[in-house]
């Protein structure tokens, strides 16, 4: 069990940003409307995620750290019906195996909650405590007991870069949630909630950029596309400013990126890229999110149809702008 957790940790927890991603996705799954992330020293020293979501029942707190205890997959076909971001029950046990975790949570509004401390997979504290409704995770000294892994960590700036990149995408995927991200006490990102993606774009890239975004919309029998793409005169020098959100989940996709670029480059030079946020909604059976433990990559069952729709939608928006 212990070894299994450390092995799983290697897959799920690659670096501080993976911890941030898993904790924030859990907070999103818990129906939170306010999520605060505070990291110290690029997350290598500590990572804290606080939410106002459902909280965890006192008796469920310890089991949340057991591998697959909470897996939401009960039958093979369930994989195609996943609507929550998490579903493997792998993240918390993996994180707890390679760090020192303090969980404080309450699932009610009368101030009663539970506090758990786990270090290197060992339960140290499990006690009643006063807590507001919601959940607070503090993860300290990531990889303290796996020196080989620790050695591979890059500079604080690099690790922080990965964290802010994830947080930007997660904030873009959920404009209805108010996110705050701090590094060593300094605010890196603050969004207001309220549901307007343009406001999130403004918070990340500035109001000028937000104003230079064109709405993009398309639809066929299987897919609904909505989002924003930058005006032709507002291009980027790199392709990382494209975000795809599939059924509310931020994903990476080579095929979809290529589809956007095919549409984009029929109108614009090939060394320029758009800033883009594209939301794609489809029946869960059309997308398989279970390709990799970190769930960043997905598989589409009608990929050719989807990429054609995307390319056409991008071309159409730019065409209207250029004409
Ligand atoms: P998964 O997200 O795949 O179910 P995790 O290991 O990430 O597995 O989390 C285990 C369980 O702990 C979740 O299924 C959820 O029930 C509970 N949990 C974790 N974080 C939170 C949170 N912030 N708020 C409420 N419940 C949480
Ligand atoms: Mg999870």
C-alpha cells in the first residue's frame, strides 16, 4: 500500500504544479465559488489551497487518503459519464505519500470540523476542530522523503511558472469562480467570479488584450464551441496562449491545436499564434478523459469532425475581421 502510493505519486505528482492542480480541481468538484491558492518558494516549501465548497464529512477524512477508496468509477462504462474533474481517488494518497499534509475541513455551517495531519503517508493527527464550512489543504515539504525526485525540481521561478500557467487555465475554465493566487504573499492572479470569461482574460493578460478578443462560436450535431480568439493584429509569438476546455476540463490537445492553427494560418503568417480560450461541450461519450493519470490529454471519438468544425470556426471569425 505504502509503496503503491509512492509509485502512484510518481505518476500523479510530478512537481508542485501537479499538487496545485489536483487540490484546486478537488475544490472545484466540491462546488466552491471562492478558491485561494498560496504557495511559498514556487510551491517547494508549501502549497495551500482553501475553498468554500462542500467540505468533507469527519468520518470520510481519513479514507479520502486511501488509494482508490473514493474512486468514482464503479463500472467500465462509467468512464464515459464522468462529469467531475477527479475520478480516480489517486491524488490525495499520492500527495500525502510524498509530503506533509494538513487538512482542515467542515461540511456544515456550525463551526465543527475535522483536522488531519499526514506525513509521508503516516497518519499523525485526526481530531475534531473548529472550522468554517469548506476545506483547507496545506502541503509542506513536497518530496522531502523522495530525494531522487526532489533533485529534479527546477528553480523556484520555473516551478512557479508551471503553477501560474495551470491557474490561468483553471481560472479561464471557470469564470464563475473567484480565484486568488499568491506567491510568497504577493497576489499573482485575482478573479472576481461572476461568469464572464472576458474578465478572467483581463485579469491574466490585461484589459487591452481582453478588448482585442473576438467571440468565436460554432455548433454541429455533436459539438458546441464557444470562446474568444485574439484579433489578427493581436498575435502571440508562442502557441502556449491557446487553452482548450472540454466539458469544463482544461486539456491539452495536439490535434485541436493544429486545427486552430490551420484555420488561423490561412489568414495570418505562420510564425504568429493567437491568444485563445475555446470551450468545447459535447456528450461525455464522445470524449475519453482516462488516457493519462494527470488527465491533461483526452481522446475524441469523432476527432475529424471536431477538428474540421474548429478550423472552420476560426477561419470564419478571422475572415469577418479581415474583410
Ligand atoms: P478524486 O478527486 O479522484 O475523487 P482525490 O484523491 O483527489 O480523488 O480526492 C479524494 C476525495 O476527497 C474526493 O473524491 C472528495 O470526496 C474528497 N475531497 C478532496 N478534496 C476536497 C475538497 N476540497 N472539498 C471536498 N471534498 C474533497
Ligand atoms: Mg481529485
